[in-house]
């Protein structure tokens, strides 16, 4: 999945969220994303030291965009829906 997404212009942060949401990660990264999603500020910073992209992706995913801008989730969903194998899955 990762290779397909990279070849079709998805960013590293988008790929992290897609793989997490579509359960394409192995046990370690699935647990990592769970930890990032529920960590307090102090522990988020600890996780960021080793996995900055995963923390950044989660922060972007959880942030509500200002009026007139698409949320990160919506951006990803619209891009994925262009590919029949992913349409409606996100």
C-alpha cells in the first residue's frame, strides 16, 4: 500500500494516517499510533523524539481547519476516493 500511495503523490504524513486508519500497520505502529492519540503533552514530546512524523501526522489529523480550508481528513479522503481500490474506505 505504501508504495502505491507514494507513487500517486501522497505525502509521508498522509500515508501514516491512511495506513493507520485502514489498519495497514503492523502491531508496533498500530500501538504507536494508539499511544500518540492518547498521550498527554509531556509524553507526546517524548514520543516525538523518536517518531516526529507520526506525531506530526496525528496532530495535523486532529486539528480542525479554519473556515474555508479542508480538514486533513477531508483532503486525504478526497484524494483516496479517486482510486477505485480505496473509494469509500476512508
